[in-house]
C-alpha cells in the first residue's frame, strides 16, 4: 500500500496540524504502510532550508519539498504556489494507491484533489476544522467563493472526508456535501515523565516552589480566545498564580496580546515565553498546575490532548471539540465562553488542588489507553484498505 500525503506546509509555525501530519505518517510507516509527504517549503514569512524536488528524510519522515513562489504580496504567498510541485505531481501521482490531502484553500491541495479525480485515483481529505463555522467566517467572502467554485467539487469527489470529532461532523453536515465521512481523532506520541517537573519549572522561571502555574500553550491566533482568558484571570485578584503564555503568532497580534495583559492588570503575573518545543515543552506541560484554552473554535485541540497526556487538568470552552471528552471523563472543567464562567472554573481548580490533581492523573491514563498514534494508524490503515478495495467505509459516521 503506497499512500501520498499532501499538505501546503509542515513548518512548525503553521501550528499543530503540521506536526500531526508528520506524526501520522511516521505511525503509518511503523504499521507497514509506504507513506510519503509532498509539500511546499513554506514557513510563513520565511522558507524552510531543505533540499528541493527530491525525497529527503525530515523528522524521520520521507518528504518531497518544492519551492514556494514568494512575491512580496502576502496574499499570493499564502496560496503556496509552486510550479515544480505541479509538474512533479502530474508525473508521479500514478505511483500511489491513494492520496491523503490535508486541509483546503491552498493551491497544492486543490490541484492534488483535481488531478486525482482526473486520474481516477482515490483520495481522502482531512479538513482540520477549516469548514467549521468560525473558520469559514474568517476571510468569509474569499473562502465562500473558493469553496463553491472549486473546493465543493473536489470535496464531493473524495472517497472520504476525515473529521476529528462529532462537533466537526455536526458543523460540516450543514454544508450538504455528498462525500462520505468518518471520524477519527488525532493521535499522540506520549512523552516520558520529566523527573521533578514541578520544581524544575519553577526553578527555570525563578518562581517560589509552591507557586500555582496556569499554562496557555498554543499558536497565538484570534480564534484561541486568549483575550477572554486574560480578562477572566484579571478577575482573580484574590488568587495567587503565574500565567504562562507559550506560543507565537503574527508579531502585530503578539503586540495586541501584550497590550491586553498590561491593561488588564496581570502583566506582572504573566510570562510570554514565545514558541516552545522539545524538553522545555514537556517541562511546561508536566510542571504546570492547570492548562487553559478558551478557543472559539477547535475542531480537535492537539495542545489539549498533549496537556491531558501530561497529566495536566484542563479548563476549555465548548468550542474545543475535546470539551465533551473532558466533561464525560471528568478530566477538567468546561465553562461557557464568558469571562465570569471561565474565572469561576479556574478559581475552583486553584482552590481544590487535590481534586484537580486527581483529574490530571485520570487524564493521562485515559489518553494512553485511547489516543496513541499506533491505535489511530491501525484504524486509518483499515479505512485506506476499504477505499482501495472499493468497500464501505469502516468507522463511518455520516
């Protein structure tokens, strides 16, 4: 079984989706599937420094990188245009049994779906939340035109739409797409326990050994609702805590967040750490007391999954798809999307540290049992095989 995965960028600055695709392909390889990625060397304002138009091993994954057309106009760069990619795709697509396309509204993905239809090669599309209501409302006119003129035809021609949650399925159903769909969550590579993470994190940040730490770890983007989280924390004047923001985004938006912190009065209780990865990321997740993500829309929430796997209880809002799992399994709290409700949930967690820790211990065990990549990859291989054999989709929920 030969599977080609196509995504516009696998750069870390593009958020959790890029990392998830790398881990998915790595897990598929471990399960015996010949899986490769074709992508563009796009890295936001920059380009990845990688060999081009040849197969290279990148993060232990075989990847073909192609050069992005990079004019000064940002609106054009965002489409990840790459003529060499188009040429390579037209010459090599026939070598694969199935194509797995990740995301929409970029030229590599759009052309891959169109060419696969033309060549009668089956393809699956992972939507990664891009057709959820909140996402479609951003740059709404451009997306609606793109969707109705081009992507609807591509989506309806797919052998399966990969959704991450029932919440995403509910929102997608309103679009009336003809293609079948299946729900399969992201997986996770479980990190080893970091020795004495609680004390080491506070030593690194020069904080008292008993300082409560609230962690926001995600890409800085307006949909993450961090301004509401800041205003909620500002209501907790009677509580002792340090707020950590680990993530990066557009520099202008980062400045807006900094200004919001200062105006809210919690600037002196907050550390903006920037983009964090590797051992320091593990240290943050395992050494903090509480994870908070008050997102307007999160079709899954990889950062939430990472926090739960680290044994870190979570406060998330209903727009985060994993909120239902958190409520059902009692792995944290799910307040409504308003400042008072969020503040009350965080206060409750801070005032009940033993109960909160129990939720965290339960969270790690639950994730280990249900969300590792080997389990997800096994389900995905079953779906690929059914499509290639022209059989009904297993795990189908539509």
